[in-house]
C-alpha cells in the first residue's frame, strides 16, 4: 500500500523534558524520520567553572529533578577522586541505599505513571482511577515509600541535602532504619501483587527487536550500581574509568540540543535493560523470578522490555536494601563526620549507574579547590542515537498500520527509554566528528 | 457551585524537579482535583487542552522561541504562577549570566556553526517576569509541597496566598537547630525568604538562598545573629551567587 501521511508529535508527553517525533511518508516511503530534542540548552559545564568543590554537588544536582541523587553521587565520587578522599564503609553502604531509593522512586514512577497508562489504553494515571483504582493505589504506595526512603537517607528526594563531600551531613538512626526495613518487606509483597497485573497487559508491549550494543557498569561483587568497571556487551570490560571518553564517544546533530553517542556500532543503549543484559545473573532471586515471569532473558534486544527490566531491578533494590540495612544495624550506625580532603588540586572522574543508565562526572580542580573544567556524560544522551536507529527499523515494520497506531507506537518507544531530556541538554564541551 | 478553575502546567529550561514535587503529592493530588481541573501537564499526562484559567509555569527563559511560547501561554491564562527558583528568579540557570552567551556557547560547543539554528539561539537567562507579568510566585529549589498546596488552594478559592517575608533563621530556630555559623559554616539563612521549614540547616547543611533574598529591613529580627558573627546584610549578599546571581534586593510584589 502506498500512502502519504505525517506523524508530528510535538513535545512527547509523559517523559521528562521536550522532544519531538517527526515522520513524513510519501507514496509509502519514509521521507523524513527524526527524533528531535528541542529542550533549551542549560550549559552546566560552563557554569561549574570557578565554583568551589563543595558547591559542585548542589549545583549539578539541579541538572535533573528525577535523578538528582544519582547526579549528586557521581559528582561526589568525581570530587573525592580529585581530592584523594577515602570514604568510610558506612558512607559507602548508605550511598548504596541512596541509589536504591532513587532507582525505586524513578522506576516505579516510570512503570506506574508513565508506561502503564499506555498498556491500559489510557492517557494518564488519572484516567486509570475508577476502573483500576486498586492498581493505582499500589503504585502510589510504592512510590511514596521510595520517596520517603530517599528523604530518610538523603534529607530530600528531589535535590538531596545530606550528601556531602566525604560522607553525610547527617545519618539516619538505627530505629529509623529498622522501621524502613519493615516497610521494605511490605513493599516486596506489594510488588509481587503488582507484577501479575502488569503481566496481564504486557501483551500490549510491541514485539520489536533490533540488535544493538549495551553499556553499563559491571562488578564481580554485586549487581553494579554504585561501583564497577565500564562494560559493553560487544567489547567486554574496560577497567580504566578515566578513559571513559574512548567508550562514550559523543557527537552533535543539528536538530537536537542534546548530544548523541556511539561506541562499537552506530548507537548503543544504557539503562535498566543494558544493566540486565550485562549483569542479570547477579540480580536477587526474587528479581530473577519477576524477569522469568515476563520471559525476560539476557540478552534481550527489545527496547520496550526496558520497563520490565526496571520492574526486576525494583524488586532487586528492595531486597538489596534490606540486606544493607541489616549490615548497618549489625555494625551499629554511627554519626560520622565527613572525611576531609587530603589535597585540593587534581582531576577526578565519578561514574555511577542511575535509573536511566551510566552517568559520568569529570572535574578538574585548581590548587585552591575551584573547578576549572567539567564534563558530564548523561544516560539519556547516550540513548538518543539508539532511539533514532530503533525508529528507523520500527517504522517500515508498522508503516501499513493506522496513523494513530504508528504515532502511539513511536511515543511508546520513546517512553520505553524513560528519557530525561532536561538532563541531556545540560551541555558539554564538544568535539566534532 | 462555581465552576472549578482549569489548571495547566508548563515547563521551560529547568530540571522539572518542581513538577515532580507536584507528582510526589501522590494521593493528595486527588484533593487538589476536588478544587481544580488539571487540563494539561505534559510530564505526567497525554491529555491536553489550550483552554485554561491558571497556568503554572516552571523553568527559565533562554531563547526567543521560549519567549514566544511563554507569551502565548500568558495570553491564554487569567492567572500565571511562576513555579520554583528557575521560574521565579532564574535560579541556577543565571550562574551563566556572568559570561556572555557567545562565550558560554563557545565553551560548550567549541567552533560548531550554530548560526541561524533557533534551538541554540540563547540569550542571557531570564526569569519569567523579565518576559511577561507574573501574578503569583511559588519559591524554592525545589518547591515545598505543603506551600504549593496552600498557595494553589488560596488562588483557586480567590484568596491571596500567604508567602513569608521573614528570614529562614526564624524557621530554623523553631526547629531548635544549632546555628550553621556556630558549626563553622556560612549560611544564607539570615537574608533568605523563609517558607521551606529551614529544611537545609535542619539536615545540617547551610542555606543556599534558593527562595530569594528578603529586604534588608526584614532582617531586623536576626540582627543579633549577624552581630554575633560580625556580618552585614551586604556581606551575606556577596555570597549569594548560586541562586541570586545579579539580583538586587527583591521586591515582594514580584
């Protein structure tokens, strides 16, 4: 069938930030197909110049409201790497809890509020009320718990306060942690009740595959989020973290205010599905059960399954948080003062896994401890090229379907990546390829 | 009963954290739906309408194309509310105003030819009221959820919202915190507008000034704090660069 039509989605909804989808078809042939990021650039790296090392964390937290804990942790790791700060094991454990809290908060928001409405054929979580109130309330309860866990560990979910260079400005008490553990155990039950509901509509996730490269952190010790080596499903492990630019090769396209990235192929993917594809054997058994329930197995090349990988990670984060709390309670939680820097000048690189994938902060500090150069590599930037390549394979496969369906499928594809567009337009120092 | 006001939420250059604070109201959003209809909120809903009474706008204005969109929102809305530090005062986005746009672009894009590309056509960061009139302000980075609820409720009921004109120190003392100056930190609490429940000092971190400066006259109540640490209003103002770059003393009508 040859036909003419256009799909122009201005400002895709239920994603963080502003992105457009443009598809023009003439005589059944694709004339133009573009994923455009139109968010205003914010120039964070330029703004960091001249800032004292204690200010870098609070400023970069403001790159993104959803992953402000992740940005804070990458920022602290980079600053501490530059200043030779060795954090205590209690700080490392609390930071792992912080990252789990954010992963849970962000994942359940994405699964429950942003993706599930599509699977039920609804426009938003509000229109799910009434018919599916019970499911919505479960999601709300889990989301609230994740937020309150972030509040407890970090002082606040959005733009954390307690995370400082060298440690924490304040630590939770043993009593608060024991209370949190109780609630996490309840959350695990709720998650097991929620999974079958999502499974019942998971058939509406498009069955689309495209082979690509997956990049994330990996570690021998654990399902890597806070620490690990950079790894790729194509090229294996890359232990020299300071050479991250060799893996994450960023470039500019004129129709987007966010940068694109590539490595071994023309695009790669980061995020929950990438982590799952690299490290699924290290997930907690409960999380593995959820993955099998949805027949999610590594390596999976369907980007729409990212949401299911998030659900598995959500369960993993609950379980691992419970274990971390046990460790803290066994050892006795102490009110520790932050570790002081050993020196002032240097370059430091901090890499963590945040909900949307691998995140890098890289700072150079002068002898007074002020930043002279900064670079941040954002998960969503690394996914833009992969979204574009997915669209290029997906559209010909569905081109004969009704326009509304094509439009919805493309929107669902963008949403599956859980893009964080404010983050990705923070802007960087650029080299043209 | 009077018809419920129609509310739309929009965003410009920012982190969307303040909108997320709204989403984080969780089931309390249902109370808000009792008094107002949410007709557009791109971050969490696909439904959209161009017919609204109240526009809640987040983010700073960076480009002519953003100005155009903001003007069009202003022309449709009876009431425009600026949400969060980026919208009310420019927020962290104004840190870059110490350099000219071309210099920042150069640092960021190198020699890339971006001439004529409207996506990259940035001017110096503006708060909303540097482009259009703003009716109400909800301060903070991020906003405080309780304050958001009380301001929106007041506006929806046609009342004037109550925004504090006293410094963060007042709330900090109420929380019985040890003064950050006493702990050796430099805190912007004495000259920053309260309303955040002094959340940062309560978590043992100094205030960064995200809710904007209050007038010098309104710092009278913390005179003794300033005297004890030999600080003047101006001394603290000079350190107010993360959120209040290039800002003069605030006017409460703004």
